[in-house]
C-alpha cells in the first residue's frame, strides 16, 4: 500500500516519540548531541576591571589635598591628589541619563551608617521585612509596618540626595542616582575626603 507523504511524516514522528529521547540525542556521526551550556547572569553582565590602589600615595593623600573625579561613560571613580590617582575604582551610577547629574560639586555630609530616606523596605514590629524594594515616593506602608531605609554605608553626600556609598555593582549604571562603590573601597574614600572636598562628575 502506497502511503501519502503526510502519512509517512506522521509515522516517522510517532516512531521518534516512541523511541524516547535517545533518538534525538544522536548526532550525525552517532555521538550524543550536547546542549549548549546556559550562561549564568553573572557571565552575561559585563565585568568591570577591579579597583586599583596606588599604595605609594597612601601616606601622601589626605582630606586636605584630595579630590574626586567620576566618569559616567567609563563607570569609574578616581580619588586623586593633584594629578596623581590614589584609587581608580569601578562604580554604578544612575540607571537613566541625568540621574547622576554632571557638574562640579563638593562633599556636604559624611555618615558611615547612613540610610536612605526614600528607598528601602517596610518591616514589622520585629524588624522582619514585609515588603522590600519600595519607594516612599509611591508606596504606602501596610498596616502594622514601618519604613526602614536601605543601608548606604560610608555615605559621602555631594549633590542634594546624591552621594557615594557602598552598593551593588552589576557592571552597568543601575542606581537611583547615587554613585555605588565596592565595599572595600568606600571606607578608603570616606577616610580621605572631608566636607568641602571637590567632586567632579563628567561624561568622559
């Protein structure tokens, strides 16, 4: 009996399904086809060069002779004395253009245990998080909870609500405007600046 092409396709498909996954696992030369390994989120995110510290300047730079330059395009911050770079570190600035405004500023406040007045979590009486990642600009506290600001350790304010502090560095601009720093670098910058230290934010 001569089968129509559509009947042949149906028979082949049924045979392959009945044979189990081993049929699909055979390559052109009989070897098993290995699926391409999935990349982790960490691998998909661009990796920034690690911080560089010029230890020879450790005893030279101090709050009276330091200044900070932040590059938005390079996603780097530089703690300097004169034209010499003491710390060259990766950062994460505002996730949208303009969220970390460019210009010349100065440190106006230092607080090593600072917490955000806008972003954080709603917690219950026991301090357990009920809702995380909230904004006081748009979210209301559920009954029986209170607002707890997100930690911004080693905070150095330099432009309104914007400052430098410890934060997650995903490899691209991701903050609400602040300049996030690696946990091991933020206290070093905190130590070497003072209220009045120049902070320049530029594109290049």
